[in-house]
């Protein structure tokens, strides 16, 4: 159990509240993954989340050795999830739209689960 005076604790409380409001059941594992994902994006390892563009990063990942491919696909999938989860309205105003990022993230997660 996380304390709510920490950043992960705050994200856990907000996530639980949102899931309850939407009546979406979530497993402890999924909750933990999402809290870690949100915490990681507070200070992302790289400055611009879309540099390189996620589509290019996805295609690049397909030609990498297994360990590097896994890390790159996870970056693509997690970034797409983060962007569509928090910035969907903004993404809808872009050239490719939110559905592009949702599909790209879903495809990357599917590749990860198959490996």
C-alpha cells in the first residue's frame, strides 16, 4: 500500500478514484503498472516524447535485437497510452489524431505480449 503524500501515492489515489467513477475494475498489477507509468512520465528520460516520432520508433524497433526491441516497443506503447490517456482532446486536433496513437500503442503492446 502506497502513502498518498508521495507522488506514486497521489497517482494511486487519483487512479483509483477515476476507475471507481468510471466503474472500471482494475487488478492490483494493472494499477501498479499505471502508477509506475505516470510517475515515470513526470520526468521522462528524454525531453520530447515524440522525438523520434512514435511511428518511426515502432518501425525501428522491429529491426532491433530482442532485448532492444522489447525496450523500444515498450517505450512506444507506454508513450501512446500516456498521450491518449491524458491528452486525447489535443491529439484530436493534430494531423493524425488520437486514434492513430491508440492503434499504434495497442499494436506495440500486442507485439510485446507475443514476444
